[in-house]
C-alpha cells in the first residue's frame, strides 16, 4: 500500500490527513473513489486496481470510463448532471469490465463534501453485487418455472375433475331410492370433495394468472373502484346494514384489472368477516404518502385476529377460521400480496381480537 500512496502523492499534493484517509481506504474491501467538482477522478483505492488492473495514476481523470459498459456510462452521466444540479446523492449501478475480461455489476453511491459552503469533491463507494444479481436472476427463473408448472398442473387437472364430477352426478342418479343410506352418503362425499378440489384448482389458476399477467399501467381511480365494488357486494345482500367510508381522490398509476382484483379481495374479505356484526362498517383510505410510496388501507369492524398469526394470512390456502365459520379457500389475501408485489409494493395487517382488522397495501409512486 505505501507504493500506492507515494504514487498518488507525486500526482497530487496530498496533506497528512489526505494520506491517512487514502492509507485507510486502500484497506477497504470495496471500491472507493474521489472526484472533483467537475467530475474528474482524483483518487481510486486499491480495490479498484485489484478489480480492473493497472496502478495509479491510471484511470484518473475520465479514463475510468474505458472499462464501464457504454449504456451504463451514458446513464451515469445523466445521473451526474441531476445530482450536481440538485445537490442530491449520486447513485446507481454500473457494469465494469474486470482485468480477467468478465463483467462485474457495481452499485455506486457518492456524496458531496463541502468546506465553508464550497464544494470540495465527491466521495463515493462501489459494492460488487455481481453474485447477488446472478442469484436474483436464478431465483426469478426458478419462480417463473414454478409458476409455469403450477399453471400447467392446475389447468390439466380440470379435465379429469370434470369427468369425475360428471360420473359422480350420474352415479347419484343411479342409486336414488337405494335402501342403504350409506350409498347416498358416499356419493355426496365424492361430489363435495370434487367440488372442493375444483375450487382449489381455480384458486391456483387465479394466483398463477396474477403472476403471469403482463402489467398495463394506467391511471386508476381507487376511490370510485372501491365504491363500485361495495355496491356489488351490497346488491347481493341488500338487507344487510352496512356503511362504507371512502376517501375521495385516491388515484394511482397501476394495472387497472389487478387493482380491481386487489380491492375486491380486501373489501370482500371485510364484507365476509363483518357478516355477524349488527352493522357492517368498512373504511377505505390513504394512510400516508412518503414521496416514494402511497400507503392505502381497508379497515373493518369484524372479529379481528391475533397478530401472532398475521404473517400466515398472505400465504395461499392459509386460514384462521374454519369454513363453517366463514367460507373461503384462503386465496384472496395471497392474491392481494402477489398483486402488490407485481407493482413493487407490499402488504401487511394490523388487528386485535374483537376490534376489527386493518389491511394495508403500499404502492410505489410512479
């Protein structure tokens, strides 16, 4: 490392604190660098040279651009203009060609350094995320294969199920009037099991559709959508006393059909679990906006649940209540979770027994 410091000293006049910083930086396992206010590199630590080769002052000034992928270099320049104009952090990813000829993906981030209000330089760091990107790509591929398998299996199960269901119906007609009561009971059990499996297959296909569907972003009026969905449920049970409160003006850029499915599942969930209450109350609104995401909620006055079970709510076929208490297959909230994830968002729930439940979904600001 002393040779690196001596070389840097010959190129620039380095003060004792500078030399100390560079000596420490050369020990860092990640790439560190300094650029002047005009964007020219004035320092690169040893990790950079270990990656791309050479020795100081090689790659100083703007030479480092020679080993950066062309498109990434263009993007870096665009982000540099934005960062230097607005005074924001300079960050992004870039692909760098290593001395062995392989491309490495680096995540970079730099912050400006001021002294007495004057910009001195930018200090940045790169993290090599090549292995992480490779793992993420492999995981995406595995998930795609799993979804394709799930869709194929679910789709192919439909035909034999329809066949079994048809023969079960014919068998039921054939044994009518049989003096043995067990015969009718057996046929009924077969029919019920086939219908149950049919609903499971439909659920799997619905989940697969959410994942495989290509997103079509558009301006979505969540407020109007919530009102329409509530009206649909209320028309099926006009006698039920119910109140819906919807915050006006809630709009997002998202896939309209998937947003309709998300709200229909959340409002339908609230409608179902408030069926035993004297007066159903459902609130749909905007919880907060952070500038990076909008957080919406659907709240009800149903029986609620223990938060210890909250994490399993969004998994397929997971239920906290029996079918005799509240009907369902445990697909709705899993669908909500996948729709939010497809949009780069997230979902979670808050509740306590006897005090209703509140389901949140966050969507990134587009």
